[in-house]
C-alpha cells in the first residue's frame, strides 16, 4: 500500500471503495477548468500525463495541462505502484500496472461524466473553522519559525475549511468540494484494508446524506429527515437503498423464514456484469458529488489525542518523537483509540459535519472570470532571490533532490524502523556506509542541502531510472473570487500560509480591484508528488518533514517566487512560458510483484462455497457483527471496479433477494486471506456490523469473485451464506 513506505503493509481486502470525483466550471464560450479529487495517497506525474493524453484524444485541446488539476486526498490505505519515480515504488515491489490503469481509467471516466453533465448553475463559497480534526505532529520544528510570525496565528495548524457549493439551475444542489488540512493517517501502518481514510469517509457520509435528502432533485421519495439522520448515534452511517421496502411487523416467523434458506453453494457466473454495485445501478440519474480535498497537511496529524510510547504509555520525547531513544515505539493516538476504524469515522464525521454546516449556510456567490496559469520548473537548480543578512538581496539555488536521515525515522503517524530519529542533523556512520553503496553525494550537494545529512541522494540516482523528480508543475486555478494554488507536494502549515499570503499580495495589489475579495486555498499533492515543503526555519530542525523537503533549504522560497510570477501573469493577462516537460517513463517501469499463478479449492469444493457459515437459525440485533467465510480466489483476477466482492441481501415481501449493502458501505468489510503464503487456495470473509437503522427482516451474505485456472481464462463465481434474522 502507498503512504507509510512499509513493505509489509500488503492490501488484503476492502473497508470501502476509492473514488475519483471531478468538477468542471466553464464560462459560456470562455475558459474552463477541471479539478479532480482522487482517493489516493497523492497525484502521480505519469497518471497525469496519461489522463491528459486520453483527454486530448477525446476532446482535442479543450482539456490540457494548463486547466486540469488532479489532487490526491493522501489516504495511506490505498494501493501503491502507480508513480513513476523509483523511490516511491520500492515498497510496492516496483510498478503495478493494474493499479495504475484502474486509477487512470477512473479519473478519465469521472472527467467525461462531468463534461457530459455541464449545465447552467451557480457556485457559492463559504469558510469556517474546524477545531478538532488535526494537530501539529512536528511542533518543535514549527516553534523554530520567527516568534513575530507565529504570534499572528492562534493555532499551530490551519483550522479553516473552505467549501464551494454547486447549485444547478434546474436540479438544485449537485455537489460540493472543500479544502481542509489533515493527514490521511487515521488508518495505521498495519491496516491492510483499502480505505479512503478520514477524507474518503467524510465524502461517503456527505454523499449518503445528500441521497437521503433527495439531492439532486429526482422527484424521488425522501425517506429521512436530515436532522434525524445527523443526530443518529449509531456511529455507522449508511446509504439507505431506495429499493428496500419497509419491513412488515416483526414476528417469530422471521427466524423460521430465515432457517428455510441454506447457503447456496458456489456457482459459476457467465461474466462480471452481474456483480453491479448498488450505487451504480442508478447510473442514469444525476449523482451528488462531495469531495473532501487535501491542503497544506505536511505537519498536520488527525491523531488528535497526542503521541505516546507504546511500551510505557508515557508521552514521547518532544524534540525527537522517541521513547528512550527509539522512534519505532512512538505513535499518535486518534480519537477512537485504540480502534483505527473508529478514529477514521470520527475524524471523517467531524469534517462532514463542518462541511454540511458550511454547505447549508453558504450565501456568498462566486462571480467573475475563470482563469488559470501553469508552468513546469526544474527544481534541481532553480535560482531564487532571497533577502541577504545585510538587508539586500542574494541569489541562492535549489539543489538536486535528496532525503535526510530523519526521513527514515518516519513520523508519529507511522514510525520508521532501525535506529533513525527525527531532528537528526548529524547522521550515523553505519548508514552513511550503506548509503555510499548506492550513491555518495558530492561536496557541492552536501553543502547545498546543509544542515540536512543526506541519507538518499535521490536526485542524482538514475539507475535503473530516475529515483526522484526534478521537473515539477505549479498551477493557479481561478474561479471568480476563488483561487486554488495547486502544489505538487505536502506543504507544512507555516509554509502554506506564506505561499497563500505571497500570492494574495500580488493579486490584491491589482489596481482594478478585481481580486479584492479573494479566497486563496492550497490544493496539496496535486498533478505530481515531490514529498514535503517546510519553511527555511523548520528545515534547520530536520524533523521528518524537513528531511523530506527534497530541494534544499530554499525550496519554499523557490515556490513563492515562481507562484508570484504566475499570479503576476494572471493579473496582467499574460501567458506564462514553459521550457520544460516532465519525463514519461512508462516504458522504463520495472514491476517485481508476481502475477496470480492460479487459484484452487480442496477436492469436492467449489469457488463460492461456504467454509464457515452463519450459525443456523440465528438472530442478530443492531450493532452486532455477522460473519461468513467463503472459498475464494485472488481479488486481483478482477477488481470488480463496477461491482462488489461483498453483498448483504435482504428478503423482500415477494420472497426475492434484493441488495442492501455492498463493499462500498461503511458497515460491510471484505477480508481476503491465504492459508499459507504460496498456497493457491484462499478465503474471503464478509463481516457485516448491523447498522442501527437497518430494517428488521431476513438477510444473507453473498460473495462475488473471479478465479484463475492454471490453463484457460478467468471465471467469475458467487455464493451465499445461510440466511439469518435481524430484529
């Protein structure tokens, strides 16, 4: 999985599905912009290049690098292997073509849907503070910023959420996108289920809320009062499927009825099309799209209870985030500690409730032009003007990319291994030796990057191909008084504040007054990925974020200088030249992840047969968990992107089984395992925690999958558990 750089974190199931969500805003006969919010750890240069190629093939020059932004939400519970630079795919055993393709396809599809859905409408903007969804995880580095600067801010992280609300002239509200800074690390480095983490959860909750409240207008029957839904204490939000009838009176007949339905046994399916997901069965009607976008989250953790030593339970060392000198014992705690799923739900729910509040009270209408500026820069040798100690200006340079020793220490959201620690400006002789086997940094590079002790000189490592990027995109998107700064990395809180202020200063100095009331937001992890950007002062401390600021101590100054140029060009209505193009290294990618050899079951057993069933004649109450395990096959045979591996079915009044929950629902988890590492056999466990608002009735669990024989083609299968009563 991507995010914690933990090679042992191997995906083995689904918590809920990952999405790509997009909005397009177009002026009639004028400019247009596309913003994609991607449920992935970050954007990838190669993904962006391939999406743009496909858009060009479809639409000519309508959508291009200048007016398309693709931004990752920074979940650390998504697949890896979709980036092109070596250092980001080491832990996923190289490039994973299947993951790459499904991400590119999903982004293309969501842009095409948005393009086909363009209608006249209005946009509103609103902002407000959300206080309890993020804390600073490197406070000792933040404290190195000038006291005078820190005194301008009440908090050491940004608490403001900015939301835009889209209202279709005919359909009413059709969606909202918001930007708020907090890491996608509510799920830990040992989690193995695919998940959108807190931002993905917030989006799921808000889209479910919208559907329950009849948005967009379908003339559909609204089943629930919104407030009643919000104040539900069930803690397990869900989408109420419109196809589930309300239950008849509950009687003992339920149990009797349930006991008449045994497990179906596995059977072959003619194809995967039968496994449509519940939400995709309504493709023909407009959907409400709610995106929770990432901002300057570099030093912001959602684990808001603080950092503690797992051996003693005492708080970690403040400066180095260690416990008796060991970094691997120091972990941040989320609000649901020790349950990471609960922490994810709580931080997601806090963002959802804030977004809902801003959505419902949004009144400032966005007016003005749609515009954009974009350029590529070579960050390995960018000349930057910075103030000199004598009060004049001096020219300094950024450096080729390099990662410091503290990078390997990880963070309190996911500690590293061995004996690295944060705040290390010296390095250690053993690891220097190991490093020198890869690449010894030259004198010039060591001086350029100082005080960072270089662990991996990635910018100068080119075998088997580039280890780190040097050409990066920067971009400004303007929609009326809303200005989005698209940055290819993770800015820390103060770095983001400085960049926003610098751009705002340029735009508001325009004498026409056109930019007077602008809202500037920073969209992190956009278009490509280049790790962290700290302030010059934070860089000196060399905690994880500083050690991961690739291009040296003046990286932020370079961004500020170049973004100010883009803003100046926007004000003057001038184009921005670009002299660089990022490389397309698709043909160079190496993938060492072995494919699926073949799947098998024990003699006399079919794929989809139950290996461990729901107990006979059983009844379950709300809040309890039902399990069944099936003989299964590797999920990589078919990702069932439009389907589901897991389904809860309910018996309706006509004795038909109708789908009620699938693997995109919060309450249903799909877990896959092999009995032994090299075994061709595998099992799928479906785990349903019954929501408080599930109607009483007769239910069963159904598994879908696809098996690969040693010879021949992949075959789809399904099977069900025996039925059970819910009351």
